[in-house]
C-alpha cells in the first residue's frame, strides 16, 4: 500500500518525465503501435500510427471504387443537408 507522499513523488516523477524528450527507442516503440480508428466524418476505418499519423491502406481496385462511391454519397448527403438547412434559415427572415 503506497502512502500519500509516495504517490505524490511518483506523480511528480511522471510529470518531470513527460517534459523530457523521448529517447530513440521510446519513439520507435510509440511509432510501432498501429491501431484502426473509425472516422465518423468519412465513415471509414483508418490506420493510425502511435503519434497520430494516418497511414494509407493498400486496397484492391474494387475496394477502392466502393470506398470512393460511399465517400462521394456521404459528401453529397452532407452538402444537400447543409443547403437544405441554409434555405430554411433564409426563409425565416
């Protein structure tokens, strides 16, 4: 069981550590972590490297066409909703 002082010292050490530049090994370990994240805006799953960098995924031609078709439909839907709501706002005035 850690005392309150031990917890405080550990927290202070972690804060100091966060202000120190990463070593090459720590950076490479962080970059080695790749996760799949759902992007609500585009409706796609994206590969994201540890630092937040988006990684492109290689897909077949058919998958590429399907992804682009879905994205284009989503873009069109978003645009039409925006235009529709803007026209309703203008009619109010």
